[in-house]
C-alpha cells in the first residue's frame, strides 16, 4: 500500500552538491534543487541497471568450434560483464555517484529484485519479452529513498500545516569533492508536498520526478468496524458484476457510449496511419510518426480514465462489503483457466483447414469476465477481511447456477434463460445470480475449514451434488456450468 501526494516545490540548503566531472574533467557543483533531483534519479537508475545487467536469460547459440547449437544462459549486460560489486565499489568506479546518499543508492537492489520476478511472472501469464534496462528517455525520472531517522535522517516527513508537509533528504560531500571556499559538507533537500490526509507510518518514499509525485510506502491501515452478525454470498457475473444473496445487484461502471465511439474512431485512425506509414517507409516508419504517437496518447487517456473509475469502484465496494458483513462467501473460480482461448479443431477431411470452435463467442465472454475484474475483487476482499478480522470463505462453484436454493434440485433445465431461474421440481422462481449467491452462502455456512484454495480443492474432491430423486452427480472442479457464452 502507498499514499501518493503531489510535489509542490523543492528547496536546497547547505553545501554545494558535487555532480561529477564534465568533458574536460573539471568538477561540477550545483545548488539548484532541480538539477539535484535529476542527479539523484540518474544515479538511482544507473545503479538499478548495474544490478539488472547480471540477470541471465536463455539464448539459443552456436558453438564456434563444434558448430553445435545449444541453450546458454547469458547475462543481460553481455558476456563481458564482470562480477556484481557493492555500493562502495560503485562510488569508486563512478565518481559522480560518490555523494549520493546511501539510503538512495542502497534501494535499487531490492526494487530491481522484486520487479524482475514480477515481470517474469507477467511474462509467463500474459506473454511478452524479458524485462530489460531502464531508459532515461522511456522510463520516468524516478528514485526510492529508505526512511532513516538515525544520523542523516533521510526521508523524514514533517507536517508544516493542515495540507502541507516536507520530506527531507540529506547527504554529505566527501572531502576530496568539496567546493573550494566552502567549509561545510552537509546538504539538505526539502521536498514540499500537498497532503489530503494524515501520513501513516512508512518505510520509504518513491519520487516520480517526471510526474512530480511522491509515494509513501506503508502498511494498509486496519479497517475499524463493529460486529454486525450479517452474512452474505456473492455471485460474480458478466451482466451484473456482483449479486448478493439478499437480492442486491452491484454493477461496475463501464465505458460510456461517447467513450466507446471515440475509442473506435481512434482505432480506425491508427490503422489508417499504420498503413500510410508502412507504404511510405516500411514497417519501422510507423513508430517514428508523431501523429501516430498522438493518437496512441489519446487512446491511452481514455483507457486510463475508464480504469480509474473501475479501480475506484472496486476499492469502495469491497470496503463497504467488509464493513457490513462478518462472513463473505465467494466461488473459488480459476479466472485464468476460464479466459483461455479455445483450442483449434482441425478439419479431418481437408488438411490445413480448421472447423469452427466458437472462438469469437469465447473472446466476447473473456472480455466481459476480465472487464468486470473478478480476480481484483477477490484479491481486495482477501486482504481487507484480514485487516478487519472478518471471514472470507471460498466454496466449490460447481452447479451453483443450476441448483434450486429451496429444494436442492439440480438440473440444467432449471435455467430458462440467462437471467431467469425456474425450478422444474418445486416451481421456485428467482433471478439466476441471486439464486446462485444463496447457494454459495449455504455451502459456506455448512462447510468449515474452507477459507483458502487448498481447502476448496480438497472439499471439491469429496463433495457431491445429490438431486431430489437421489441421483448422484460428481461436480467438475472450479468450473461454471450452465452459463451460456456471451
């Protein structure tokens, strides 16, 4: 969790800061806070890339002598990259890093390690390339400073008014790099920020100098609530994002018709620009077009506006659910498996041709599932229930939409349509999602020790759905049956 605030201004006090040597090997000093911020960002990015260059990737290479091709682990920095070195060695090799505070120079190692494994996980799930280096042109000017209240007092926050605060970063200039005529060696950088709420206890600050923002890295504050004794089951759907067992429907805000039309217009414009640029200068010409970059910027602006509304809705709804209910029941859905593309079906009569596999319908269903943020809602509920001390139970999702909540009869014919549930056994009529939410709550109440995924899988292997006539049907693990493709 983090608290992001806006940077108003930056002030410098104390000794002149040594920035390095120019092309003629003359020492350069400055008291300009803007240049000092750029210097801190450049030093942090350089140290980050020095850690990143020792990461290895697998490449298919050919041996020069034996001509044998094999997979070889090669460092990102090339075969000539040396052994990793400490921050003290980096200050000696790059003299312009000598005066950067240790709280800033020590943070890239941990940040690089977490970003590397997070990027590999994204690559495995969503595809893409291996994470690389941070570029000054593409990546924002950015640095992280650990909080330290001893000696230097780095990244210490002081509240100066109701809506203003100051983050202080201090450092010192070594004797051999001090400016002639100056006696002091200490310097202080004051970052003035605008805050809207009290700053909680934090461990570090992350400064995005390109966007002029600062983020405090802190633990989420506990959710204070009183026990209500209420329980609810939640069914996640495509038409209605959330359906509660008490009959409440909660819908996530979707893009407006105007935003859809504008985004579609920009997509067509981008396609025309790509065709024109390709004819003019080949495949690489489209990436150099300024008008194409402007079109992409407008498209990203629309996507960002829509995603911000969805993020705000998920945060507020999950908090409200945790505050109102002591027990929340959800289906243990594997969204990643549910949104996979269907496998192609080869035509046995015609080689090289494929039969229809419903990929267009499945693509529409996948967009609807991902657009309603099923996984994000579950993740938010998991950590907010831990903060509030309430319970979140994940139950087996098999046949929840085909089971009658009143008599327990399980049949595919119970669903008359996407929204109407009509039990063929007892005549019970209800909304499909509301009926499923009641079944989810019932399974959570009658099942104990199922508050994690492992418990759900173990229970799914043992549980059976028994119809009113006594026939036994074994449910399939973590699948949504009976819901037509959208």
